[in-house]
C-alpha cells in the first residue's frame, strides 16, 4: 500500500520529470500552468514525459493518456489516480 510519503515522492518525481522534459524551473510549475500554452511543451517533450513517467513511476502511460492532461495539476492527479488504482489491484 502506498503511504503518505509515497504521494510526496511521486509528485516530486513528476516535478523533476517536467523540469527535465520542458526545460523549465520548478518555480514555473504552479498547479494551474497549462503544459502547452504556458510551459510550451511540444509533442517531443510530451512523449519524453510519458516515457519517463512510465519508467520512473512504474505505471502504464502512453501518448493517448496525455490528451486529457492540460495542466500541471491534471498531470499530478492523473499520476496519483493511476498509482492508487495499481495499489488497489494488489490490496
């Protein structure tokens, strides 16, 4: 089962992935920032982000998942929900 520190860990890892893929600073990553309009993510950055999230957080994510993710907070929520779903599968 995922502990509270797990939530902090996956958010921290997701933030690091965003910084790496988008070339922005952590200060740029407020929850309401739009990945494309505000942080200028292009298609290659989004694909890199999908790959890194899948590999580092050990969750299934592919390019079609990103279609409904618009903001930084959308991404955090998606990752958290996916991790919770995976955790409940093993409960």
